[in-house]
C-alpha cells in the first residue's frame, strides 16, 4: 500500500471523531466521502428522465424521479452494465436501480453509480418478457431440434445455485450415491443483480471438464426471475459446450433460460431424480443380468452333471468290455508271437545262407573286374598321346584345328607344334605335297 493510501485510510478512520482537528484537501476529502458512500448501496425506484445515451461513448446518463413529489437524482451507468441488464431504457418508464452514491470530483455534483436496472410492475416485466421471447424464438434459440441429449450415465456435474436456502440441500439430499463428481459454484439467483454472478459462474464452468451443467433456483414471482429472463444469460446457456439441465420452476411463464436449456424440470429434486434414473435403471439391468447368468449357470451345471454321470457309466461298461476282449486277444497274440518268432528264425537262417552265397559270387566278380581294369590300364597307356610325344612324335594345330594333311594349312598361317615338354609356335612359309 502506498503512503498516500495509508494516509487516506488513516484520515477516513478519524474523519468523524477528529474532524475539527484535521485539515483535508478538497480531493482527499472527496475521496474519503466516496469511500464511505460506496458502502451505502441501495435499490432505488423511480421514473426515467433526462436520458442521454451518448452514441459512441462507453457510458450514459439519466435521472430517476420520484413520481409523488418530483424528487430527482442524476445517474451514471457504464454501457456494458446497461447491456447486461437487458432493459431498454425510455423516458417515463418506472425502474428499480441497484446503485451507490458518488461525488464527481471536477464539479462536486453527486449522482448514483448504477450497477443494474430492473423494470417495475408485472405489466412492464411481462411486455419485456414477451418481446425478448419472440425475438429469441425467431432466432431458433428454443427449437427442440437444437437441444442436446443429457448423457445417460453422467459422472461430472457442474452446479450453479445459491449456497443458502433449500435448493442446494434438496438436490444434495436426493442425488444418489452413484459416484457423481459434483462441482459447485455459489451464485445469486434473485433479481436482476444476479445476472453478473450467473454469467461469471457459467464462464468458469466453460473451462471445466463436466458432462452436464445444472442451474437451479426455487419458485417465485416474475420479478425474482429477472436474471433468468436476461438475454445475455440465455445466450450463454445456449452456447455452453456441454448439455445444460435447469431446475427453474415458475407456475405461469417459464423462464427464457429454462426454454433455452437442453432439458428443464420444475424442482431441484426432479433434477436429482433425472440424473439418478439412468444409473438406477442400469443397476436394475445388472441385477437382472446377474440372475439370468446365475440361472443359466445352474441349469448348465445340472445338465453337465447328468452328462458326466451318463458318460461315466458308458466309460465303465466300455472298459469292462475292453478288458474282456483284451484277455481273449492276449492269448491269441501270445500264440501268434510264438509263430512269428519261429518264422523269424527261419528267415534269419535263409538270409544268412543267401548272404554267404552272395559273398562268394561277389568275390569272383570283383576278381574278374580287377583283371579287366588292369588290361584297360595297359591299353590306355599304350594309346596315351603324351607317350607318343615322348617317343619323338608331335601334334600340329592351327588354332583349335588338328592338322592331318598339307591341305589343312596355307602359307603364312600360324601353327602350334606340341612336343613332350612344351609348345612351338611357328608360321608356314612353304607347303609341299608327297
């Protein structure tokens, strides 16, 4: 805190106790007065007069006048707050303004700083309600085709209502224990002044991970429902990213926010029951399925037990029959085994004899083949070309062609002469026939 602010707080705290002892500058004294006057918030009723909208500026001026004695006070209002109120100001209409007094320092004049404006009288409220309803209907804000389905098994719930009163208690008392995660934002829900709170709560929940947004309040007069007939709030609800469920009851004229929501019921208890119902039905279906599964299992178990008992009897009879047949066939197998063993002995003896004879024949054949190979080797050695070369003969070729006659070569042709230890390359310079 700055020293100047500390000085102002100090002066403010001693203003009425030591006023005769303290000297203030005009600016400081007006700051102290405005600080005290800001605490004097009030709702003032009167007729609009001297309305000045100031096109292109961010503020407007008007006066509220007492219709009984013409008492008048000037008012200042930011246009953002004016648009949020959703009321069209006109000369002569009667309104209730939520405000606090303030002194304008440059000229010392006092005026009311207006926060919200409300129409006075059921007639005026009904006219404004019908006019806005018609406008929004033409835009398709209330069309059933645009409404989203509330998820069947909701888990994350965002709740906007007042923390005081029966509404939140009724809702929490009736909401079932189905694992709901409830995020709650306290908000005013009475009168035009609640618009700012409600819009702030809706804006906050836009950033939250919720399956459904719940907005609730109890019943009341048309005047008490002003916030829920506000155009800005209606559009915020319609534009909300998750389905919106409202519990805003009114006997005659349903609120515009309720009409714009995806589903509306009349009471907080009805809201809780609507969210509970799918879970309760799901649990009932689970119980039914559990009973059906158990019944099916018991039936299958009994049928299986009968099948097992029947199969056991069949298996026992079959084994008795098998054992009887086994004993009969065992004797036959033993007899057959003795015969087979005898036959194997005979075959073994025959094989040994044939093997002996085959061995003798094979030895004779091998001996003859050995003699044949030795003779073939002698013949090959005698006819080996290299043997002829070693004896002084040679082989003459022209390229790959073997020269057997003088006709096979021509003068100038290159020839190769193979001898026992190499090759001689030469050229034909003369050919003579014998």
